[in-house]
C-alpha cells in the first residue's frame, strides 16, 4: 500500500500559472476568436457546426430528471427527457469542450471546461454565461461538490501537461465576493483514466492503468481550502482497469451500518471482462495496512489480498459499470451490445440484449427510476428501471469518426491507414432539401482504433431541425446475430461504397461490397502475397441495389438487386464499381468499374405475357424492375483497342494482377442529361471520353491533356471540370482548355479530394484535405500527431482564381451541393455537418435608417420603372410570362389609391430577408427575422409634397 499525505512536491511556477484568473463575469474582456483564412472581399461563409460526436463523459440528469445534459466538442446540449427534443445549445466560438458537470449548489448552473483550461459557468435554463476562469492547463475531467463551509461549489479537476494532476478549485464570481483559490491534491506521471468524488470531497477515487487509489481527506475540522490534505491508499490489479464505480453504503432499515466510519463499496471492471466487487474497501485497506506496519514488505497492496467477489459475463472489456441507488444491483455493459443487471444478493443476472451498438457509458438517474445508456453509435437511450423500456432516444450524426490516434505521427508522416480517410457516401434529398443521407457504421467504440469499419447503414439527418430522421440497414448486418466468429474474430459486414438519389428523390441506388478477410483465406495461402490477394478478389461480392421510397412506412424498399454489375470477363472475377452518378434529367443511373466499362441502368415496368404485373401493396401500380439499358467498353486511349488485339494472350494470374493496379475512373452527367463524361486513368496515363447519353456512343475523346490520377470529374453548363494534379476546365463547345490552376496534392491523398458542383449559383467547390504539424498544440499528447486540415476553395466560371478560400481545422470526408440552394454541405471527421453558402447582405433587405421622404407620385414612377425593367429582363430570359402579372405590378392605381402610410415592399426584398438564413431550410434566428420584417414594413410613410 502506498500511503502519503497531500501530493509530491510540485513546481511553484506551475501552481501559480494555474491560479491566473482572466475572466469572472460578463463585462470582462473576452478573447477574440481566431479568424479563418479568407480572401479579401469574400462572399461565402461556413455555418456553425451541426452534430458532432458526444463526449465520452457520462450524461448528466437534472435534479428533477426532466432534462438530460449532453455535450459534443463544440457545444453543450439540453434535451427534454419526455420528448427527446433539443431545447437549448450552449456554445462559445473557437472553444472545444472536454468536460462538464452540474453545480452542486445551484441545479440551474453547469460548468464546462475545454482543453485550453477555460472553465465556463452557465445558467443552462436561460443560456447565459455566469462566469469564466482560465486555469491554464488541459482539463480532462471535472467533478463538482458542495463546500460545507461556504455552501458554494468546489471543482475537482483532472488536468494534464507533462504529468497528470488533480486540483481542487474554488471558482468565485465577483458577486460572490470571495477569492478564487487552488489546491493541488494529487500528481502522477501515469495517465489518469477515471476520477470520482464522494461525500462532498471527503473521498476521492482515481484509476491509473492497473492501479486504483482511494484518497481520504484528513483534518476534517479545518474547512479552509488550503488545509485540504488527503491520505492515499493504493492497490494493484492484474489487468488494466477500464471502468469503476464507488457506492457509499448508507444505514439499513434499522438505521444501523456494519461498523463505524465511511463504508465504500467499489466495483472495478477490467480489460478481460471481469468485474471485481470490493465491499467496505476502506476497512479492508486499513486491515492490511495494520498487518504490514511491523513488516515493511511492499508499499502497494495486491487486489487479491482484498478478496474481491468476481462477476464474469462479458467476454471483452467492461466499458461501464454502475451501482443502483440502493446498492443491491450492478449494471454493466460493453462491446456485446447487452445490458447486464447483477442482483448481488441472489447472484442472478438479467439481460437486455440486441442494443444497436456497443455500450460505452451507463448513468443511473438521481431517483434511480431510469438508466441512461450511451452507445458507440453516437446515440443515448434512457430506459425505465422497472420495464427496461426506452423512454427517450437521442441520436446524433453517426458517420465515420476519425480519432487523433489514427492520424499520422509527426515522426512518421507517411505511415497511416489511408482508407480511414476515404470519402463518406453522402447525398442531399431533392424531395426534402433539408435532409442529408449518408452511410454509417454499426458501432464505433472509442477504445478500439482498429481502422476503418464497414458502413452498412444509411442515416437520414435533418439539418434544419438538427434531428435524426431515420436509420436503416442497406446490407446484411450483425444487429441481432453474433458478431464473433468461432475463432474469436469480429465478423465484418459488407461496406456501402456509393449512394445516389434520382432527380425526383424517389429512387436510391447503392453499391455494397464484401471481401473475405485475409484470416479466412489462410488455408489457400501458398506463400505468394499477390496470389493470396487474387484468391480474395475471386470471392469478392459486389451488389448494385435500387431502392424505392415508401411513404407509408417512411423507409427505402429494395426493388432490384444486380449481382456482379461489372465483371472482369477474361478472368471471371467481379470488378469493383469506382463511381456512380444519377441522371439529372430523368430516372436512371450510370456506373463505371475497374473493368473500364460504362453502364447505364434504368427502370421498366414488369410484364407477363404482355400484361403489366401489379403489386397488391402498391394500390394497383405496376411493379418496377431495374435492368441494364446501355453498356460500353471504354478504351484507355485512342489506340487501346488495337493494342489489346495485338498483345499476346496473358495468363489468368497475370491478367487479374494487371486489373488490380490502382485505377481512377470517374463518370459525370451534364445538367440536361444529354452528355456523359467518363474518365479512364491510372497512375501513368488517362483519357476522358464524351458520350451521347441516349445512345452511349463516344463523340469525343480528350487525349491532349495529362490525365493520370484523375481524382474528380464534373460538368458545369458547357464546361468539363477535371481534377488531377491541377484543376482543368475544358470548354466542350469550343473544344479547348480554357483554364489550368495548379494544385498542391499529395499522391496518397488524391483519392480523398472532393469536387462539388452547384449549377444554381454557377459555382463549384473544391476541398483538399492535408496534414499539418501540430507542435503548437496546448495538449502535450496531441503534439505527437499530425494536425488534420482541409483547404476549401470556391470557383466560378467568370473569374480566373478562386472567389473564396479558407482552411478548416478538420478533415472533410464528404462535400455535396444543395438541391434547392446555392451552396454546399460538408461532413468532417468529427461527425459535424456544416453548410457553405454565399453571404447575403442584410442591408439589401433592410431599408436605410433615416431615408428621406419621397413624393408618392415620384415613388410610383420609380417603382413602375423598376418593375418594367425587371419584366423586360425576365421576358428576355423566358418568353412565357404569367398572365396578369404586369398589370398587377406596374399599374399606377396600385400606388395612387394606396394609403400614404404603407410602404411598398417588393417580393425580392422579402426573399432576401428569408434567404439570408441559408439553405437546407435553415432560417435566421427568430429575433433577427422579426427585426428584418418589421424593418421593411415599419418605414416612415411617404408623404405627398404639394
């Protein structure tokens, strides 16, 4: 046992740095947020982040259990437990939250801390900031207790720099009239994995790797913070501690306890799935300590000497364990997606199986009537303790998450799993423009950085309401089946590589593929890695699926499945699909594969003997099946066909290996659906073919350019956009290159470049992810890894250079255009969705203050002239005009007979007011919207000048 009072010596300079208090209340000087790197005169802007992965910390119930507090790195969210709706979001610009805790003295206050050491006190009921303090260190965890002497809060914080500390802070605002104080109580080099504070700070429990330390406060009669001293007792475990929970045993029904002093029961879960139960841990440690005072053998006790009870059901690490309020039950969970309830008096177990993902956190509500379970798919479910039925379900953005440990290290920048940064398939629903669809994995546990996981599910997220709409499986999955093989290895689901929606939003095309793991093919391994990979490719499964939207069930219903849509005929192996696009002019999709063939797929009504086959569940509508409409084998160069005919026959192995060379094939439709551009390229050469979409015949092949490693392809009006090591713009009408902009692209990151085209704004956006050195990070651990960043540029066809560009401090994994807006939607590695849109000046929608009065007759003439000019421009663009519109807008009687105190508000002015909030159905704040509308109609009246 290791017994000590207070902490080892610490540099006074470090303590003094932590005492610096820069902001206490509103009205103090606030730090200026960092500006993004934008070009002067920029006309585009990012919206605030939407979504984000919830922190690994336990959710917090309010004292009345009506609300649940959850935090993502960018904001603290307040949810109503009865409706699962988001009520309020608390956030500060350029602040990443690392921990949060509710005040012990005021249930309406909550503390948030970030990695830079800034602690903020919020009134979460009103969304206001009460106080702010800078403690100058990286805060990992906080716990708040009541100070018995002052009846104010004491904040216990786990902080880290070169070592790990536990400090006690008395954070005081100006209204409280007390100084802010700091008291260090613990220090270790090894990282702290968990901290729990009990009995108003009398007991502190800390977990460090294979050790558990229990600190008991001495000098209870002294209430000053600087008199806080702790005696620490430590015991070691055989396996790494993954979770723990301490419970204070209260008096029994007769008002007695089993002895004198504090009775703490401790449950510890380890990496092997064992839960060790230590009853009255303080008495056990004291007993061992007294037995060793005469024989100084060891400073640390072994857990086996404490004779714990062992509970073993989990086959993997225990992710979370909690005591019930009465201490009669333990609740645990882990990677098995099963919630386990242990009845300690009888030894019986109760299971709640088939949760949607691995369990990461469990919280028991203050009354003990509910369990909050945080799952590894970024969702939280609240269960009733009696029926174990869901009372609340919160689902965030569940897309692929990339943690810091998966980034390349600064010492080895070229070594990292590149597939983890592959683009996430994502589209915007044309029928419901505020909804974004993207693929998601089934589970993403934080403690497992096993590389990229398959993404077999489709999530629909409403950006306007910031609410999950639906989640459904697109492939076979292991939601209700065992996800472990007999050899103890994880069974991987198929991975969805592409999704596309038809122009009307009624049809969804998906591509999923599954390749047997290398371990499954060990019996065929002949010692040659190339041939081993070839055998895996022969057994690869690829499916092209077409889904129809069902309004009744609000789900996508599978209508057709195409097995092996592309085939390497010379070897009989399935070819991977490298790109899928939707026909913007009708219902249809085009695919291009590594077999260098372009295929167009369209639906047709099923018939039998000339009679339409109708479905009983579709109100007599004919059943639809999808089939191949057109197919064309694309040559890799102008003389490729002749070269293939003259080449000698290749063996089966050599042919397949040649097909396995990296290919960069892409396809794009023109906006009217009349043309198709198809790029066939590899690491050395390439060609782009322009085809007639109706007949699938090649009209032009572009070979004049260096087209190796084509990363993206698109058509904007009559211009072909090509991304290689440069941005190339080819005029399809003039048949010439009109622009070439060099790009700094790493060959390893060329597949993750994103190109998105928005014809509505006549613009296109380019996102180039890259890594930067992270030596300036305030987090010591983060300095070892490269920092992710993405350069985002917006171009149009009228200017030579980018009209707007910036660098965001995250890795963008998807970038698509809005369907009924002028901007773009991005998704990054933190599961945050942001909208990039052109800025709309509010001055154009609001009248100038103090505008001078204009005579009504003069105003009528001006309005008439403006309307006539607008109508002339409209007629030039479109000859068909709405009947009666000119007489309605330009009639002088409309102004002459109107009251003089009513200003004239043109439709485009109202449009500017409502559109200033952005696309995807997002409106400005209600207060701002109200002020703008009132500003239009509450102008000074136009008086008649005699």
